[in-house]
């Protein structure tokens, strides 16, 4: 029983590393880029309103 549990946990870890991590990284990068874009837009609007 213990062997089954440990093998299941290692499989779950592999699955998480294969699928969840790339999704999280992609999501984080997209959010980061959107934040930069928003900041740039705000700066442009501030410059234009002067």
C-alpha cells in the first residue's frame, strides 16, 4: 500500500511538472506583460494630457 501511494505521488508530481508548471509560467508571463502594457498606456496618457 505504501509503495502504491509513493508511486502515485511521484506520478502526480511528474504530471504537475509536465502540465501545470508550463501553464502557470505562461499565465504569469502573460499577466506580467499585460501589467507592463497597462503601465505604458498610463504613462502615454499622462504624457498626452500635458
